[in-house]
C-alpha cells in the first residue's frame, strides 16, 4: 500500500498525504478570514442554479449546458487562439487556508511536485464543502476519477481545461462535479475516464472539494523548462516540462491575496520544479533503463526515482528525496547542508551525506505552530541521524548511489554490491 506523508516526514506535522502519484492532501488549520468575498467571483446566478438542466438544445425553462447536444452527448468544439490568459482563483479566496507552492517532495512524489495545493480553511470538512471554479474561459477535454484505493478518504476527480490551444490548467482532487458537468459526463465511478469537449466560462462552478486539497497545475506548451535535461524522461507526465508559475498569470486581487496565504517568500513565488544541471548532482535522477516517467504506465514507477533538489519553502536547504530507501520512499536533509549538489561533479569523487530530520522554525527560532500562515520560515536540522547515503558521479549524466538506513556516516566506508546506477 502506498502511503504518503507530507513534510511531517521532515518534522512538520501539519500536512498529511494519501493516494496515487499526483494526488495529495494537505492538512493545515488557518484561522484567518479572507478579504475577498464571493461577490468578487463570477459565479453562476443563484436563480439560474435552481433551474433544471436542459436535456436538449431546444428545451425551455432550464439551464443550457454548453457542449451538450440533443443526444445528451458532448460536442467537440475546437480550441481557439494561442498564448496565455489571465487567471482568477480556482476557489473563493476566503475559503483558502494555505497555498503550498510547487516543488515539494512528499513520500512517493520523489521528484519536485508540479502543482500547487489549495488547502481549505477547514481541512477536516466533509466532501463537497467548498466550491471550485473555472480559473478562465476554456474547454474541458478530460475528466477522470481515481481508482478506489484504501488510502483515499473521498473521491478524487481530475480535469484538464484548455484556455487556448497551448495554455491549460489541470485541476485535481475534486470530490464531486457540478450538475452541469455531470449532465455531460453522466455518472462516473472510481477508475472512470471521460474525454470530450465542454465549454466553460471563467468563474463557472466546476465542482466541490472537502477534506482534501485542490491541486492546481498551470501549463504553457511554448515554455520548455531548461532544468529538465532529458525531456524524454517525462513522456508519461508530459505537462511537467511545460509547467509555469500560476502567480505569473493570476490577476489582481486574487494574486495578492493568494500570495499572502503562501509560506514561500523566495522567487519564483509559486515554486520551482526543475533543478537539473548538466554535469552536476543537482536535480532528478532515474534508475538506469527505467525511462523516468515512461509513456507506458508502470506501477510504482517512483521507486526508481531520486532527487537532490531544493526545499520548496526554504530553498537555501536541499533535500535528498529517495524512492527506494530501504524499500520505502523518504525525504531527509543532509547534515550541515553540504556539499551543495550544484557543486558536486565527477571531480568531487564519492560524497557521503549523513541524513537528519528537520522542521520549520519562525524567524524568532520558535517552531511553527501549524495554526497560521507564516513568513520567513527556515529549516532547522534535527540532531538525530536517520541514515547515510553515498553518491558518486561516474559521468556527467550517470551516478552511483546507495542508501544505508539507520547508519551514521562513520559506519559507512564505501559502496557495496547493492549500489544502483541512476541516469538522466
């Protein structure tokens, strides 16, 4: 059974994660009240919501659902235009507790995560408590429901919205669809996938969440991230190499309000996911011959992933993120935060990192209380050694790596026959 743990594994217990890759839950509790009200969001008129949904295009006294034909099937309007558009918040800003940046490494999310997390004010709410809206006009082309895994508390619904022919948003973890969308897709059960075209307007109700986060990824196909040296390794999650910072596109007042909800103060504000440096240790690595994120689905592919990347909240520290640490996924800090992966090359030789736990502390040195949005958070290393890893660059794009759980640096003298080769 896959288990996800958020930064609680790094001694921050405000976040818990479960489910399949790309689908995570965050549990902060934030007592703040937002300043932007529902009237600021272009939501459907309440009287309109009370009308029944039109079953045909000629019906009257009902709500027209764009994209539905007389047969009740989805039409297929084409995308239009190119380039980016301004985005609004996918949730009522007053419903958002914490906005976590991209780039976190969590359990079997071994490489930096390609989406932001919008955690509701009351994370422990029931499903369908909070409304989710279209962040811009667009066409929904894909809706899917994650298979029913034992770890999942509620349904997890994913959708893709194309705003232009090369700029799109990916939503995840909705617990239900709006009546308008459900009228097009029909009943969807665990593991179901729908493909077609549904036109939506900015601010239109798409569904609801509750008891878990809303995940948001914004992608622009004209952008190819330079920090992924071998783009072919991301064929199975092709949007990753086109991921952009949503804060570059959020319009005011949403942008300022959501920034206030984020603990990240470094640039770019939405986080960073691509850290590869050719000829250096920094960035993502994949078990030799595994293909990284292969185009053909491979169960538990994350077990072959490895990353030396910088923390999403305090990027002055790097994290060693492993898919196979004694058979489990794990993230840890390196004692002394040294040597920096961007400085490790073939000439460095074998590097020994002693792994320690960590926690976030406030500017005054006090532990983060987990109850409020905080700025200026810093990572603080634990004194307890959790294990040691050895790594050596054997070519510019190939490393030898081995983990020694529970061992101190003094107890590890060199690689054994269990060492593995990773590539990029």
